[in-house]
C-alpha cells in the first residue's frame, strides 16, 4: 500500500515536471490564500498548484470541502481526482497547512478557494409539458395572459443559463398572421396588435380602418363598423381555440449549439364583454331626481378603474361613471342647447394604464314641446301694389320654433285674427295655414283709400300660441306716363368750340304718379340725332327738370346740323296696358357754326427708337396731324438744340442730319409744330421723343483724377492701392465688366494689377526697392464690349517720407511752391513797398500840420480879448 502511494506520487511528480508546472511563480509558490477557477467536466488527476514549504515543514495537510476529490501530496502538489460538477457544488472551500516531522502545524491553515466554472452541459426544461390559458376577444395587445417557464441548471450568470422563448407554431394560422406574441426573456404570452385588428386591416384604407383617439398619452384606433365586421378572426364563435408550440433555448438562442425544449399551449378564446353599449335616448328636461343611470360598461375582469372622457371638451359635462361601470346623467338635458352627446368610457388597470381601447358612448336627447313659436321680428313689413291681382302672394311670414324640426312639436299653424282698418271691408287678406304665405283675398287695393294695413296673426303649435304682427304698405303703381311741357324746343345755334360741360338747354316733363317714387321719377334719354354721344341730360331729382349739357366737343365738320329727340321715362316699369306715347317725346334742332381750328395731331407724344450710330440721313420717325377744315399742313421742328434732326415739311417724316450721341442726351426731346397752310395759319404743337440705343463707342477711363496716390518710403513690405474705372456707355443691370493690366512690359517687373470687380482694381508693388520719387504707371483698361474698346491711362504714384500718415514732399520739388531765392526777392519787394507807403504817409502828415499852424495864427489875430 505504501509502495502504491509512492508510485502515485512519483507519477504526479513526473507529470508536474513534464507539463512545466515546476516553474516558480505561475504554477508554484509559497503557501498563501489563493483562488483557482476550473471548468467542470475536465479530465481527473489534474494538478492545480504546487505549494512550497519552508523548514522545518516537511509535508502538507488538506482539509475542508474536499468531497474526497481534492488531494495534496507531501511535496505540496494540489490536484483533483474526479471530474468536477458545478451543478453539484460550484465552490469548494479548502484549507492547506504545512506540518513538521512531528505532525505539528508550521504554517497555516491557509484558505484555498476552488471555483467550478460552468460549461453548457444541461438542457433547459419547461416546468410543464402542456399549458392551458384563456384570452378575451379584443383584449389589449401586449398585456400578458399567460407565462410559460423553463429552468436550466447551468449558471444563469453565463450565456449557458440564459434562456430565450419563441413561438414556433400557431394553429390555426389565418391570413399568415401571428395573433400571439411571447416575451423572449420572461415567457409572457400576449396578443399582438395584428391579433386584435389584423383581420380587418388587410386591404382597407385609413378611413375604412377607423379613426385614432388619443387619451392619457396613449392612442387607440377606434374601429369603424367595417373594421368590426372584419375583425372576427379572434372570435370564439369562429375560432374558439388556438394551439401554440413554444420553444426555449439556452445560450440566449444565439448559438447553433444551444440546447432546447418545447411545450404546448392551448388557448381558449372567450367572448369580449368590453363593448360599447347601444345608443341611449333621453327625454329632455327630465324632472326625475338626478343622477339617473342611463347605461353600463364592464371590463372583462374585476378590479378595473373606470372613467369618462369628454371628446367635445364641453364647458359643462353632464355625465359620470362609478367603479361598477354604471354611467349616469347628472342633470337635466336641454335638446335645444345640445341634441346629442358623444364621449368615451375608459377602463384602466391598477397602475393607471388603459386596459383596452375606449368605448364610444352616444346619447341622443329626445325632444318635448317646451318652446313656443317666435316671430321673425316685432313687426314684419310687406308691400303690395295697388293693382295687385287676387290670389297673388304678398309675402311669407316665417315664424320659428326651437323644438325638433319635422316633428309635431315644431309644426306651426297660421291664422289671421284681426285686420286694421277694416276698409273698404274686413277679410281682404288670407294666410296659408302651414306655409304662412299671405295673399290678396277679395279685391285690389287703392292707396288713396288706405295706404297701410296691420294684421295680427296667431302662430301656434300643438301646445303654444304666439301673436305676430304684420304691416302691409300699399304702394302706388306706375300707371301715369311723363308728359313734356312742350314737344318742340325750337332751334339752337352754337359755335363748335363751345366748352364741354356747358348747359345749353333746359327741358321739363311732369308725372302724375306719387311723388318721389320710382313711378314719378323722370329720366331723360337722347334717342335720336346724337350718335357720337356729344350731348347728355342731367335730371334734378326734386323737380324732374332736365339740363342738356355738352359731354364731348362739337364738330362743325362732322355734324353741322343735328335733329335731337328726347324721351322721358320712369325707372319703374309701367303697369300692364299703359305705354309711352308722343307726350313723352320732345325735340330740338342744334346748328353748329364753324370755327377755324388749329391742326390736330393724332397723338400728343410721338416716340421713336434708333441706334445712336445710325447714318446721317436715316429716317428716325414721323408725325401726323390733320386740319379740321381740311387745309394743308406744314411741319417744322422747335427745340432742336443739338441740330441733330430735320423734318419733311409736307410728310412729317423726321431724319437725322448729324451724328447722334446717346451719352449727350437720350431721350432727345424736340417739339413738332403743325401749321395750317393758308387761312389764319393756326398751329399746334406735339412732342417727339427720340430714344437712342447705346453702342460701345466710349473707351474706358479713370473714374477720377488720381493725384494723391502715395507709398511711404522706404517700403517695409509690398503694398497696394485701389483705383476705379468707368466709361460713358450704357451698361446692363450688372454694371460694367472692365479688365485691367499693366500696359508696359518694362513696368511689369515692378507693378502688377489685379481685378477686384467689374469697376475696381488693385495696383500692387512687386518689391520694396523703389526710389523716393514719383512713378507713372501705365494701365490698360478693356471694357469687353461689342466691339471691345480699351485705353491706356496714367496712374501717378509717389514714394515719399511720411509723418502721421501724410506724405511730406521737399519744397523744391513741389509745384507752385517758390524757391529760396524767389522767397527772398518777394520779401525784399514787400519791405520796399511798405517803406514807400510809410514815407508818403509821413510827408502828407507834415504838410497837414504846417497848414494847421498858419490857420491858428490867423485866427488868433481876429479873436477878441476877454476881460
């Protein structure tokens, strides 16, 4: 036995050495607390670690949860003798100590932990081989009605023990649609949204499917009647049961090597009792005590929480629901205020989440006869002509009743109860019983007898009566024609230049109908002799006097004599049998005398357009005028300040006689004079505007005189200056497009030009080595026109000493500044002139003083002495 143990130890030692476990550090080391992880199912007799003992220790001792699997040799080799099973024990807690030759503990015991790591060696298993459940028709999608469960002995913290559920078969399968779904992690089985509505959604438009209703941050598709008819797939009457085959896989279902199990689920479909109740009809203004139960809703299971939602957002919502699902009306309803209500009943679970789609509740308010008829206005006014025929309609009285239309409650009867006055007799009017139309009953009316009637009309329904008042005004008929005071207003002679707007004649007609009505108002029309509309007639509305006025200029040449005929008529049509006769017509003769008139141009302004580069002698336009008396006309020009044009005196054609220039003036405006030849030589003037279109005939130039361009000398770095170009030609809305370049090759080493835009460029130095003097840079500018024109311009640039941003030039080098010699000469000349002026002044003052002394002496001789 001892020999066998020694042989076993020797074999382990040889294995230990052969596999490299003798290396210090990784697989061997001193005794200390350690943890080892070993996969279950590995081959037995595997070395775990070699502990090394320190003298006087000579052997090792192993205790703890060895399960007779773990061993340790005298040399410190820790190993296991049988295959490990994590499902039997996942962790082994061991202790290792070192002993001396006497068996006494030298070191330890030290804890050693063996963790058995899981491998996928167990298949998942359902807790039941068959499940049974029931689900309500139209239950809320996603709400579980059954859980299936499976177990796996492998470590749930690893993929080996992570299970995934899946529905693999649904029977029956209708329209290739899965009506059920399973949570792949929890095994919760619920209806899909398609399982609730799919049977109806296939092939339907959105309007056919129904409408979405959003409540409490959740939206529901409220099915249309068509949808409800089609969504019978999950219907206990049609398919009372379904069978599902459920699979479960470990490894999260993501591995081909995962283990699996299946189970069967039998599902019974029960009838859904969460249904909208039938529409409710309620009598308005009920006197019964409120609240009154009107209908009820019920969820499929107890414990639901019910509430109502007002779809119409009414200011007053007269309905409530209790937790039994009973719906009440809380106060009397008034049909005239609102004849129908639509609202929703909602069922929620204990967490406040809707259990299913809301139910639409309809309440119709039934009418009672609680409203009397009302008149359309305090007094309804009608008019009737005095010759109205019997039976003709005078008007319709339309009363109103707020009760429900087309019912006995709103059926109205009309009856005349009084006529005032009863002249010439009572009962002159009748009213249709149900239509309310008033008619003339016995005879035509006369305004002279009674101009107004008042009727009291009773309007009634089956319970109420109302009195309405009608006023009937008898209006005069147009049975009298206008009659002129005279039929001929004689002759009238006017010069053809009589002012437009002048009143030339007054006419008068009278009408015997009622004054200030359409029957007596008179309108005058010229019906003959004025086809050009040169005359018109204004009527005084108070007196019916007509004033004949000139509306257009008279013309001797076209209408020297006009026989004018007037007609007087009313705006209101005449009654049947009455017509206008010769009494409504009048006439006069208009003689127009000739006045010598100036020629008339066909238009006030003549306009022509030509290119500015047309050849001399080109026809650029023409004018036309006509003399009313038919005389010949001679044309001439006035205001041709540039001498560009001439006109043919006979034809009015205008020609160019000098080069035209758009830039000098366009449009070019002159006056054309038309003078009659012979007679009084009268003339008239018209305008001629010649618009010149542009040609590219002006070369580019600098936009201004650039004399102040400078750089501070010496240059510290290359610099640049900006300049602008222009020309006098017409440009498009985008402006000119000039190109710029240095004109001289000799300057290109010192200067360069770059374009900024169509009009501006930048002149830049290529280096800094410039002398302190003025440079003249030649720039070539091209306008790119048709044909293109270019010019070379000089751009003077000065390099000078600067101070405070200004250029200081030496005095001797600046034009207009005198030299030093010139300055001294100017100074001496100025001093000489000042000296001469002072000498003259001094001599003059001396002479004036001598003269004053002589005059004083003479005065002293004749001055009397005073005592």
